[in-house]
C-alpha cells in the first residue's frame, strides 16, 4: 500500500502550544520525570474550580439536554448572552444574532470558513493565538500578521496595519485582552482600528474571551461598543473566567448594522446548521454563569490567586539577567523577552527543549505564536505560588549558565 500523507492544507498550520516540545514532555513523563507545566491555559489541573452553582445547574438540566437544540443555541442561553452584551453597551444584538459554540475555537473556524475564498487575506496580530492563523489557512485564506509593538505595551501598530491592507483583505482580528501578552487595549486605540476597518470595508473579529480577567482596577472596552453601527463579530465564553474549559461553552455575537453582511450571515447560518448545534449541556449553564459574572473577581483583585501569582512571575523575571517582560494587565499569561546575544539564541524551539530537558520546566516558544524573532516565550502563571517560585528558581539557574549551541 502506498503511504498516505496529510493534506497539504496543513503545510502552514501549527499549534505549538501542544506541539513537539509538549510531545517531548509527555515522553519524559512516561519515563517518570516530573514536569512543571507553564504551557497551557487550562485552569482545572492547577486546582481552580468552577462555582458550585454552575455545576449544580448542569446537573439539574442534564436530562433536559439530551436532544439537539436550535443550531444557534437554546433561547435561554442566547437571551442571557444578549443581556450581557447590553451590559457592555454592545449595540444592536438580538437573540437571532447570537450563536453558541463548542468553545470559541469552533466558532473561529466557522467564522473563517464562512468568509474566506482562496487567496483572500485576513489581518491577524503577531504574536497571536495560533488557532486564528490556522483557521484562516485551513479556510483557504492567507493570514497576514500585523505587528503588536512590545515597546508600546504590545499594542497593535496602526501604521503597520495600514501598510498591509490590499484589495484581498477581508477582515482584521483583534485579541483583547491579548493572549499571549496579557495586553489590554485602550479605547482610543480601538477607535483607530475601527476607523481603518471602515475605510477599507473590513470585517472586525474580536476575540474577547478574557474580558472578565482584567486587573489593577482597569476596565475592558469592547471594540463593538466603539464601532457603533459598524458590524463586529465578538467571540466570548466561560472557559477561563468561570473555570469550565472542559465544558466548551462559547458564543459569538454579530453587532451593528448587518444590512451589508447579509450574505456572510447566510453562510454562518448554513455552517451553524451543518454542525447541528453546540453541546446542549454546556449551553444550559450559560444563564446561571452570566448571573455570576463577577465570580472571577476574587482571583484578580489584590490578594487573589491570579493577581498574586502574576506578582511572583513579574518579580522573578526582573531578577533574572537577560530577561525582561511587559507586565500583563489581564488574563494569566506573560511573554518575556530574552537577550539573544547574551544567550546566543537562534532557535527558540531548541531553547524550549533545552529548558525542558535540563530543568523539567515546560513553556511555549514565541514563534509558536507567529512572532518572527526567536527571542520570546510564553509563561502561563496558573500553577500554585510554590510551583511558580520553584519554576523561576530553575529559570534563574538555567539562564545563569545557558548559551545555545
């Protein structure tokens, strides 16, 4: 039998968060080595637990969730999401403009498949959450990465965005709060992005899954609020803020004036129907969860676990010669920069493997987030304080002697 190869559509697709470095970590674990994991934003393995009321809500609705729902989702969930959007001043969203999904991940793929023809281009941030680039590619489009400027707090570079627009550009993706940098975008910057989108007839896709995990008394502003009547597709969900990543409860809302995107919405409706519906048990908890929208506050306020663990990581990075990082304002990620000359780093995946093999600490290298330079990596600061402290002790020892061969 001839060998069967993977589709060539996957040639430019990567997901290094669960890529070769993690494969090596799994192999080492099988050998009995303990690996300290700073690579995946899944709260459950680190002792975070969902509010009891949400678990009870799922139990209560289990029998009622045995059948398919409407392809957009159960009406109670969509009504709760519409109310949440109103609370954030997102305009012109009705229950018919809302689609539930098996996490935001499914909806990202659905959005890109519904929009892109072969050769169409989508502006995607660099660094990005890699599923966006992968979904654009698998949809036949081309991901064009615009710069998020580290020197400007990891904010999108408006001039760079403008320079990368052409007749094939169909839309722009923003991730706010940002993964992997933890940046929170100010309202004035969002207005500039909206202006660029309007000038070029680009759809705006806003990944706002971390909007309830904002620290230091700051406030998240949805770009849909700033856009007014201009159509925006906003994606959100419960995985991070309500600590139910495994339930896969996500949604998207289409806001603004939809008169010019009726054809696109027809495509979204078709794709939504083809997957029948999202997990009905997970949909059933959305109303209760959005009643408990402030349940995450205790984690992100001073004294809260995520807030204090951010401090441990930031202080430790400041104490390691050759490392620096912009302090994240939201989520639970930080994206440190390495002095590549000091450490002779030319291959950041090799750096991640060296760290794993020598110190048994697992991180994700920066080019896994479509950053061109090999000088960054992402740390997830979800593990308990004692584990983070031990990790950073190993980091300091590693960098004290590391020169990449």
